[in-house]
């Protein structure tokens, strides 16, 4: 039996059999967004499962995610030539493990950038995975400890799929914690300057204290101090920042000159 890859998308142009319609109807009623070959075996028997899966992939009703795992396309989308978006495919691929989608794509999703980042998606997971093309975009995977998935992750429905992604505050902190993913700290500072006012500052504090790097806590401390947050409110963040004694620049890409903020041990060279 011929195999179809994850990026093989064909316009549905053949009628579904009554058995195929029944399967898809059942999955839609059950709100199943993914199925496995074992799920199909339970419905049609082991001997027929591979052929049924092949036909549903060929007709555009299923999309192969990996060996033995498929994304179920809703009935209303089967006749469309367009394939599911990269975030939807990535979510289906990762749904059984801790994860969230973020990076520059999350900047766009939360309207934190005027640029539209759609061709590159960053997914945060608990184990190593090889970067790959999913649909029209490419996904890079980044490993974080399990505790990093206990905060700052929200769920949004995209194309009928509940997608896990970083919320605005976590997205900003990720830009400081993982600047290479976002193209450098300059971009994180630009987003902070434009959008910090509309973010939940208490949430930012809580997230940073829970898991951000000490140097992120230093920079965030400067930003929140400038925004008028009291020293008392910033005390716990300051304690995290003191885990390092390094004098760092607010913007490593700029000349290291300017006022030294002694409380946060930061050269304020970003103005």
C-alpha cells in the first residue's frame, strides 16, 4: 500500500463510502480531532484498518501526523483544497504530552507585533524532537523542564482545535528567557516598551518568579520599576534577581554606556 507523507494534501474529489461517512460522523460527534490506527481497528477490524486509513487520507478526510496517528478533518473542510494550518497540525501532533506553542508566532497571535509570523512556529516540549515542516510552515522544538508548563499556558480554538499556546505575559518572558528564538533581546525590549501597559503586571511577576532566568528578572525589574511598581511589590522578584551578581546591559546589542541601576545591577543602555 502506498504511503502518504505528512505534507501530502489532495483535494477531496471522490465520494465517501457509507462506512467512511459513519466513521467521520462518529468522530465529529465525539469531537475527536485525532485518531490512531488502533482506533480505526476497533471500528472496522484489524484486517481492514490500514486500507480504511489509506482511503481516508487519500480523500482528504484524514491527514497523517506520524506513523499510525492522524488528524481528523471536519466534514465542512474536506472539500477545501487548503490544508490545516501549522499550529493545528502541531497541536494534534503534541496533544498527548505537555507542550505549548509560542515564539514569534505567539507575538503575532497576541497582536504584540505588526509583523505576521506564520511560516515559523516554535513549540516547547519536554523532550528532544527534530525540527520539521508541518503543513505550510516549519516547527522548531525547544525542551523545557516539566515545571515550566504549569503556568502561562492558555487554550484558544483554532480551526476547531483547542490549541495550547503561551499567553501574552509568558510570551514576553519567553522573549527575554530565550532571545535567540525571537531574534534577540532588542525585539523583546521593543515589545515591552509598546505593550507592557496592557499586560497583567502581577501575572508577569508571578511567572518570572516561578521560572524565569535571573537575568530576565533583572531586566523585568527595571521595566516594572520604570512603570511605577513599588519596591515592596517587586521584593520577591528582586530576591530572584540577586541569584546572580553579574552586571548586565539592558540591551546587549547596544553600546554598554548609560546609567547603572544599582538595585537591579543593570546598565540602562536601551533608551
